[in-house]
């Protein structure tokens, strides 16, 4: 009896590890908390100095904006946002939603403000359309969002040329 219980424990431990890996890859949308949302809103606090430092670094430095501080704050907030979003939507969708819409918007617009707005709208549309398509089909949400991101990016390459 003890031998059978001892043999079953590693299998249960492996199932727990497998479950944690799946949650890490796919995320848990119901796990969003208020501190996570506050962290994601942190980028707004340094938006103007970041934009100034990105577009005209020499002038920003002459006006007293610390380029090193703004860069480090941006990288820190971006890293924390990725870490927070990983628990919400998973690693695969974090990559898809961060890179896909921004790359497509870069292909479709030459103005920064237009590209930012377009990237946000494309990401939002991909997320909602992916959830809707997953609801009406047996395919997972992450598949639909990733497929839509690939289609939008491919379409942006065709339109650009």
C-alpha cells in the first residue's frame, strides 16, 4: 500500500507542474487584480518625457530630461507589464499582442501618434475577435488571436508595397 502511494506522488507532482506550465503559456484571464491593472497604467506617468526623449534626444537632454532615467523607467515598466500580463494571457499571447499590432502599425503609418493608436486598436480588435471566434468554434482563443495577428501583419506587408 505504501509503495503504491509513494509511486503515485510523483505522477501527481508532474500533473501539478504540467498544469502550471499550461497556465504560464495560456494564462488565466480571471486572475486579473487591481494592482496588476495599476502596474499596466504606469507607462502613462512617463509618456511625455519618453516621447520627448525618443523623438528628440539631444533637445530633451538640453532641456534637463535625463535620458538614462527615462530609458530605465520605461524598460522597468515594460518588464513589469510583461510579467503581469504573462499571468493574465500567457507567454504566447504577450508576445503576439506586443509585437504583432506594433509591427503592423509600423508598416501602415509613418506618424508615431497614428501608429500608437492603430496598434492599440488592432490589438483590441484582435483580442475581441479572437474571443468571439473561440466562442463559436472549438478552437482556443490563443490560436485565433495569434492567427489574426499573423493575418493583419501579412496584410500590412501587402498594403505597404
